[in-house]
């Protein structure tokens, strides 16, 4: 399955986020070979995270597609039942069943559209902006005091 992390463009160069070089030097002074072990640990953790995310995305895609397939089968069955009831002369039951099914479908479409918008939205950077504004205020106070 294809996912949103296109690893083919990375040329197999994984980005590893480690502490600054001064901190790494202190680690190396305290425990020999610690930096090498930290890099190895970070690589293993990143590989584990990518494997887990791939399994999650595959499972999510399977569940989403199977839900669509079963929804289609369900609706085709309901439409066949409505057609059979209408053809046999029980028009009021056929119309009631059709209206109930249509209402359920409209609700399901609205709910899934709303849910998709919530879960695909990127997080807002409210806190970053607040901190930036807070820092600017403190910088302005320091400039005024000088």
C-alpha cells in the first residue's frame, strides 16, 4: 500500500535527531562508545516507528475499503428489498424503508465527511505564536528598561 511518507525520495538517508555536539561530547567522556550506541538506538527506534506506521496505515486502508464494500452490499440489498416490496404491492412499507435508508445514508455521509475533516486537519500552531508573542513582549520590556 502507498502511504503519505514517500521513502523513495529519501535515497535511503534517514534523518536522525540527536542532541547537540556539546552534549554528545559529555556523553562520550562519561561513557565510552555512548554516542555510537545512541545513534544505533535512534536508528532502531525510527525503523520501528516506520514499520508500525506502515502496519497502521495498511490496517486503516483495509478497514476503510471493507467498510465501503459492505456499505455498498447493504444498500444494494435494501434497494432490492424495496423493489420487491413495491412490486408486490406493499408500497407504503417500501416507501418507509426507502426513506429510512436514505436518511441513514445522508447521516452517514455527513458524519464521515465531518470526521474526515477533523482527523486530516493539521495541528494549529497556536502555542508557538503565543510563545513568540510572549517573547516579543519580554524583549520590548527589556528594551524599555534599558
